C-alpha cells in the first residue's frame, strides 16, 4: 500500500486509548473494552483524517513526511478521542443563577418551573437577544468553554425561544457560528421544550401552530438534522410528543426525547415506537423497572446526563443496570442555563462512574463513539483509528483510570480538531 504524506504527527504519546474496534453502537461486554497502546503516535493527513495510529515505530513506517509536516511532542501524555457531547443547549441569553440559590434553599426544579421560572425565564431574554443580535457572542463563549474542556463534536439544540421565527433563528445563528468554530456542531430543533406563556393552558395549540410548523421548516431548509421534545409533567404529554415526533420523522428528521427525568410519562415506549435515536435523562427509571429491559432490547440509546442529577439533587440514571442489560449507553453534559450549567465532559465522566456506576472504559466509550452514534457520526468521529477525523485530546495523566479520578479537570495538555491544534491550556510544545 502506498504511503501517505502526513500533515501532522503527534508523537511521544504515553498511552493511546480508544474504544473497542467493533461496530458502533458498542454495547454489552464490548462497552467496557478499550484499545490501549503504549508508546504511540498518530499521523493525520491534509484532509484532517487519521492516516495511522498505534505504536510509534509502526506509524512512522506507514507514512511519509516533508518539510511542511508538523511534529507535536505529546511528552508522555494520555491520548483519547475528542469528546462527543450529544446533548447540549448552548443557545440562550442571560443566566439563572438566582434559581440556583432558590434550589439551595429547598425549592424544587418543578416548583420553580410552575412559578414561571425554569425554561420560561430564559425565553424572554433569548428572544430579545436574537432580535437585537447580541446573543452570538454568548453562544460562541459557550462553545469555547466546551472546546477548552476537550469537546470536539457537539449537538446543539434550540428550545429557549419558542416562537416559529425565533426557534428557526436560533438554529440559523448556531449554524453561522459553527462555520468558523473548531467544534463540529450538529443542530437539533427543540421547539417542543415547554409551553410559552402566550400558549399557557394550550399545549396542543402550541404543538400545532408553532412546533410542527417549525419541524417542517427546519427540515426543508436544512437547519436541523433532528427534533427533540421534553416529555414531562408541565411540558408535553405522550400524545403531544407523539404528534410532534411523527411530524419530525415524516419530514426526515431524527427523533430525540427528553424522558423519565422526573416521572414516567411513557417515554421509553414512545421512543421505541417512533424509532428515536435516543431517550435522554432516565433519572426516574428505577433499576428494577421492566421498561429498562425493554429499552436495552431496542436500538434506542439511553443518554445519561449525570451533571443534571448533581445540579438538581436528583437520583442518577441506572447506567450500570442499563449497561449490564446490553443497552446502548451514551453520555452527555446537558449544558444549559438552569439544570446543568456545566460544559465539562470529564466531570460528566466522573459522575457517570460515581453516580451511574460505569467503569472508566464504559464512560469513555459512552462519551465518544456511542455519543457519535446518537448523532449519526460514528463513522467519522469518536475513535482514534484510521479514517476518523483527527480529533485528539492529550491529557497529563498516566492512565485512563485517572480521567474520572481527577475530578473537575483531567489535566488537558492539548486539543486537536481535524489535526489542527486548537487548545493547549498547559502550554504544549511542538
């Protein structure tokens, strides 16, 4: 086979860790298997894809280099794939720090939402910021935070504007920012997030007059590849969610659900019925619930959002039971202004191990290739293998076990997206 010319060679890697080399989504016993290669290197071509990865001597023998080839010394770092955050809400204005204080004083998320706080509290600010064009810098800042934390691919939802115009404008604005931002963004329409004040008491009217027209327009204009719904008390019921997701499916969008966060509203059954890509949250799913096995037997991923559990003081989703039952398990941050104001996937991994009882290997796989599968990108991102995009995070850690063990920050040395060095918080040297 003819050798290919490398644009960049990341060498001096202490250990390279990547998910098991089996077809995605990875489930069952394979979920806890990773490939670990000491003394490794990664060669990336001009198109940003990986040409060779593995033992350094083998990588150097498989490629050619030239005067313009860049060499980056990893200095013994641990190399993992860039994180794939498959559930985020980056398009919002302002903050809800006051609600954080209220919860600390005993108010529940549902009580705050019913009193006009929660999602609705962000809507007015977001609409105004979309109208005057001031929201862009805040959204860009959110993506910068994610990138600095090692996220190289992310899903980004609308859902904090809740008019036909503003929901579509949220997606347009996110797409415009994504054109020159290193993070690869996959856009999801969350028009069915909650019922805005102007439709108070009329969720069916909102679904028919705003959410479904938004689905059709977003699909027709290519503004989104998926549609999401918040199936929960105080937002939308199963019948309304079914109508919305069916319209999305008919328009060519993938279906996603927020489900079983606070209560069982039939989300698992609905997700399977409409062929959803995932159901996200699952904090209200009891370990002994028969629906757990129903989900595990399906091709619907269960996306764990443990930062939300921490933030709201809620139970953690039964990740251990789901994994043992053979479910497709993915992991995300749920970054948003009210219930998970945190963009760090490394913290999500720590909490997935502590709260959801996953192993470090399972959590890494859930946060990379399985999350990529949820987004339909599993053939391009989420592994450090030949043909995948050169998204690499170098950690100042000796082994994978230290990723969840080092709470708060995994000691990120460098971040590469498509072979381009985009972050070097610790001051890396080429």
